[in-house]
C-alpha cells in the first residue's frame, strides 16, 4: 500500500470515528433537553453544522501527526484546519447569539428587541469578524480591502441616503426599544396593529383586519407613536351614555355598572366607574362609563357588548332617552 493510499485511509477512518462521536454527543444533548429553549437544545442546534467541520479538522490533524506528508502538504493541511476552525466558530457564535435572542429577547435585561433587524446585525458583525480572521489566517493583508471598502462605502452612503436613514432609524428602535415585536401600536388612524417584525429598513404591523402594513423605520422614530403595551397591556375604554336631562342619574349609573360587570372581558380590577363627563347639558344628561380590558386588541368587541347591555337595561327600566342625538366620539 503506497503512502497516498495509507494517508487517505487514515483520514477516512478518523473522519468516520469523529462523525460517530459527533452524532452521539448531539443525541445526548437532545435527550437531556427539557424544552426547545433549554441550554442543551440551544447547544445542540448551534453545534449541528459546525461540528461537521470539527470532525474534518480532527481527521486532518491526526493525519498530519501520524501520516507521511511533505512539508508543502503539511502547510496546506494546517491552513485547512485553521479555516475549518474559524468558519465553525463563526457559525457557532452567530447561531448561539441568534437563538439566545429568539428565546430571551423579550427579557427586560436585554437592551434590544427580538426582530429581523437584530438578527441581521448579529450575522453581519459575526460573519464580518470571521471573514477578516479567515483572510488573515490565509496570509492575506486585509488593510487594502478595508481602505477600499471605506472609500466605496462613502459613495454608497451618498447614493442610498433614504435607505441608510431607515437603517439607522432601525438601530435606534433596537437600542431605545420604543416598540418590540408583539406590541400593539398606533402611528396614525390608518396605521394601527401588532408589530410582527422590525427589519433593517421597515417595520411590519398586522392589523385587526388581517392585513400587513409596512412602515419605514424613519417614520416611527420621527413621528408620534402610541404604544398600547406600555407601561402595560391593560387599556381603558370609554363608553358615552346619553339619557334625558330629567332622568335619575343614580339609577343610570347603577344600570351602567351592572351592565359592565355582567359582560365578559371587563376587568374587575380596576373596577368600572361612571363619570359625569360632561354631565348635564342643555338638552340631555351625558355620562361616561369607564371600563378596563386586558389588552387593546379585542377591546372593541367588549365595548360593543357593554354598550348593548347598557341600552337593553336602560330600555327595560323605562328611562327616558336623550332628546338630542348621541354624540359621535
């Protein structure tokens, strides 16, 4: 058996053994994983692809120590091992960071939101650092490349002014977190919904009509934003009640509170209340029923249900309706 055949056989056997060990380790990690977001499960997913490169690197390293190779071949083997290690570590760091962000991104201790923007930034930073390390390991001088990128970047910045404005607005959203994925927000009367993604250029909202609204990031950071999830998801709903000026306000108040407490979706804490707002007018008595709902999404259905309950109870009690039309609010 010649030297080449011996070396190839040695590499093949070592690779097979390393792959078998890799498969066993991943199986053990998955078996010990308590859930999909547990550290063992995260580690198993992060190491699935990079561990293949480690197997090849281990096989080449063992072959370099035990095989009979020329100095030129050994140099190529060392470069291959270094490339495998750098690429695999880059994949591990990127995958682990993205998975940690996906599972714990809503944790109050993390300053950035879980969104496409943050995942893209992680990939750009980690893979950029890995590429520089790989080029240096291969003996290439990266200084001229960085200089060329700097000059070219200035030209690109001038050509893509609006795009970069939205990009940096997205960075601002990531750091300051005025909104996060899952928040229910309103930009204008036409732009209201649940945040589904914060990208590098736009933010997407899912409306109550099951439509997607795409908003430039710069519009979010430069305009007025209403976030219904902060400081909490609980929201107040105001329901006007108009009756005749001669009506007994205590009776109306009692009926309104009973109607609110009898409706599903109305919180008991804080308790519903009736305000004299604006109260007695020249034509009628107008009160305002205040109820609290668990979150903004769905509060409209609860408001309608309470309104129908109030109308039915007022009619059944024989309370005289307002002589003027109900105000539109």
